[in-house]
């Protein structure tokens, strides 16, 4: 059982390589200015938790990182690649392979078994695996999320927490260097939420994954965060560990912890 993320603290000094760096990112939809100069860094092997009220642009920021939304201005570097310099769809595909994304809904394909759901991303890769390699990859990743026994089940036979685990396994099977979690525990009971939070920590320790975790679940934040940022009115307005922010002199920051 993990008591808190403090058991592992990645270095976050200026010399630590950055998995992601955002500099003065802006994004508007018509007259709705959502990102208004977002600047941040995700250090290698770090779990960075992002808080912010509903509608502040947390999902928009994550969608910029996976290339689903293009920022209007600013610089965004992912694993050393400035997205402004990415010219071809092939280059984007290569970066996307290294950046896993657990969607807010985390949907599985209902008509496919768990095994088929996990084989799906592998089959879409340019470098094809043999049947044997695919079988090993699927079994290995299921073991990591503790659901090897569900390999032949259909999604309808799984609980909400199990579905989240399989969705996470499907993200991990491509061996990403970065995983972006958008509300990984929403809609789950406290015990299942804790299991998912522990799995996020396990991914960091077992594979050295760097993660951004967007959450409203403060128990998940407390367990997983090495560092936290709060998105407020279009920029990151507060930064610190869970304990630092919980004791912030600013009332609006403490309000997230009440
Ligand atoms: N594709 C889009 N087109 C137009 N507006 C959008 C689009 N995506 C997001 N928005 C707007 O951007 C703002 C931020 O949305 P976003 O989904 O990032 O919020 P959020 O912080 O993730 O909220 P929640 O905590 O509820 O998930 C909202 O006003 C939303 O309406
Ligand atoms: Mg969102």
C-alpha cells in the first residue's frame, strides 16, 4: 500500500530534463479566451497534478499536448520537440506513440473482448508484432493492472473500476514515456479510486513514466502528486506540493482542499 507519493520524489531542479514544456500558451474559441499565457514544465519521471475549477481549460491544455487542439500562440515542447516544427503527420504519430492519454470517459470498444481492445493499438502501429509478441505484450500489461483473468471478457461484463484499468492498460501497451490522465477516478467509489491512484504510482515506479494528472479528487491528488499546479483564469496561478498548497496563505487555494 502506498501512503503518499513522498516515497519517490523526482528531482525538479533546473537541470532535470523536461518531458513537456509550455511557454506562454494561448487558446481561444471565438471570444472565449481559455488559455491566457500558460507556462509550465513537466519534469522527467514526475507526477504533476493539475487542479482547476470546471471549465477553466484543463482538458483543452491536455488536448494541445496530444495534438487534438492547436494553441493560437506560445511554445509547446514535447520530449524535446517544439510542436511548431512538426511538419508531417508521421512525426506527430511518432510523438503521440510516446504520449499516452487516458480520456475523461476512458471508453473501450464494446464489441471487442479485453484482449481485442488491447491488441487494437498494437495493430495500428507501423512496426507489426508477431502473434506471439502481441500475446506476451497483452498479458504483461494486464498483469500490471491486475486483470489478467479478465482477458476474454467483454467490456459489458466489467465494473467501472475494471474498465478504467483496461483503458489504462490500452494506453500503456504502447510503452509511452508520458501519460496524461484526465479525471482518472471520476465516477468511482473511494476504494476503487484509491486502487487507480496506486496504479498511477506503480506506473511511475515501474516504467519511469512522467505524468500529468487532472483531477478533482483530492485523495487521488494527495496520493499521486509530486507537485501540483492550479489553473485559474487562464494561467497557472499556484504551485507547490499537496502539503504546501493545503496550507497556502491564500484562501482561494485552500478552498480546493475543503
Ligand atoms: N472544441 C471546443 N470548441 C469550443 N470550445 C471549447 C472546445 N473545447 C473546450 N471548449 C471550451 O473551453 C473551455 C474549457 O473547457 P475544458 O473542457 O478544458 O474545461 P475543464 O477545465 O477540463 O473542465 P472540467 O473540469 O469540467 O472537465 C470551456 O469554456 C469549453 O466550453
Ligand atoms: Mg476536463
